[in-house]
């Protein structure tokens, strides 16, 4: 545990806030006696660190390609994640296979580690699917665009796991936890606060993973809270802490501890991963209207990918041929993403009526029949074709 003088858009520039950090921005290990978080990464080998680096590089490339595809008109919108790779890839590596993740809409690194197909991740942003993947296949719920609503869903899911007896058994292949990912702005939403209440009083096995990228669209953290965000959890009686969100090892260690607590049936944890959004909130946003260039440059010098690369070099785990292979893999990912997204055709219009309810629903059935008749009546008249083009 080290101290960090917070700056930029954080709560108070003069405040010193406890911060879990294991690797400095220059890639050096933080050596502190009796550091329980350092002990949690002691088993990680050079191959483990290289795997994290690879996943972070591929996540950044995914982000760059998706942004370019949106600019080319292939996606309707895209939420960038550049700068937040450590706060996603690090904790994702700590997850057990049975753990369930509820992302918001920016957790591209977590989805990558969990094996969600990169093209499937963009179906929502292309507007051809309401989700894009099967949550049960990867134990990752669908992206949620309604700010904070999924945090309450995640808590309810965790309470269900608890009542199914899948926590506190001592069986590492059975004990299950839930991770709810959200941003700093979501902490101002009622659903997040309600979720903290339910989780605290029920000892729900959920980890609240708040990625504080310091800007809720154009609103700084100072407009969200008068105290560091991790103290929000404390107010509900949830053990809480702040971690350096640009330090992949620290994020791994903190998530590992929080998951251990949840798996054992000891309740929730609130983690504030202090990081920075290098890009825009979404591709419809212009951060130059509310952020200073000096602030952006300050955080670019603390790039989480560069930090892990520096650690790999310092500890003799860097290999030029291996690094070139990672870059080549990133190039291949870009080609796959471009071709795959452009090949995504619009689904049948009647698909909007599918999966609305788990069973047949009279009103939905009536609407489907009406729409089917409408399409048949307007087919070939030009009217329907014009409307399809407009859509």
C-alpha cells in the first residue's frame, strides 16, 4: 500500500489517498514489508506476465480498430477503453471459470480474456443484435447501456448464487462470485447505491469493480463525490479500497483477494480502480472541449501497457521475437475485425420480436403478426424498401 497525491480531476488535488500499487509507472516493483498484495502475485511467472501484456496489447488494438470502423461508418457508436487495459485485463486473469461478470459497455479487455469473439463484441454497436453473445458460454453478461442498472442485476444474481449454496463450500471449482463493472459516473445512480445496500445486508458474493477514469462524460469526479469514491462503499458497510488502475499486477492482486472473500461467503468488496480514459467517452464525444492537453499527456506517460513492458524488460522476461509475435497477432486481429464487422448483415426485421419474453406472449404475438402482414402488403411497392433504407 502506497500513498498517491491525487491530481487532475480527482476529488482534491492536495489529498493523499491510500493506493494499492505493486509496480511503479516506470516499471519497478514496490517493495514494502508485509505487503499482502505482493504475496498474491508472487506465484506469477514470466509467462503469466507476458500473457497479461499480450491481452492488453490485443485489447488496445481492438479499441483502435473499433474506433476506426465507427469513423468509417461501419458502427453506429463505440465506447473507447484505451488507458484502462490494466484495470480490465489484470482482474480478469484473477477470475475463476465459474465466476460471472456483469460489464457495462467498455469492458473490452475483460471480454477478451473471457474468450468472447471480437466480432460478437461489436454487434451491439453495429445495431444488428441486442447483445452479441451467449452469456452462459463465457460467464459474461451482455453489455448494458443504461448506466448502473446492471449493478443491481449483478447483486441479485449473486444473491441467487448464495441461495443455491454455491459459496462457502470450500470447493474451488464450485464456489462462485459475481463481478459488477461500472464507472465513476455510475456511482451517482440510484441503482448502484441500492445494490450496495442489498449486497451489504445479505453478504452477497459480489465484487463492485469501479473503474474511476475520472470523467463521467464531461463531468469530473469532483462533480460526482466530495470524497474518494472507494469511501462510498464504506458508507454502506462494504470493505473498500483504491487500487492503481494502471498497474495490472495490483489490479490482479486486489481482485484475487476480493474474489477469495466472496467465494468463502464473507460478502462483498468495493474496489475503486483509479485509472484514466485516454480517449473519448464514446465516439460521439469530444474530450478536447472539457479536458486540458497537459492532463492527457500526464496520463499518457503512465500508460499501463508501457508500465508492464518496462517490468518485463527489467526482470528479464522481454524477448524481441515474442514481442514481434504479439504485434503480428494484433495485426491479424485488426484484419479479422474489419472483415468480420463489414460482413455483419442486418437481421430479419421480425427478429425484434424474438426473446422478448421467455415464453409466448399474446401482445408480442399480435404485434409480430401485424408487422408480418404489413411487410407482405408493402413488399414490392417501394414504400417498404424506402423505409428499410431509412432504417
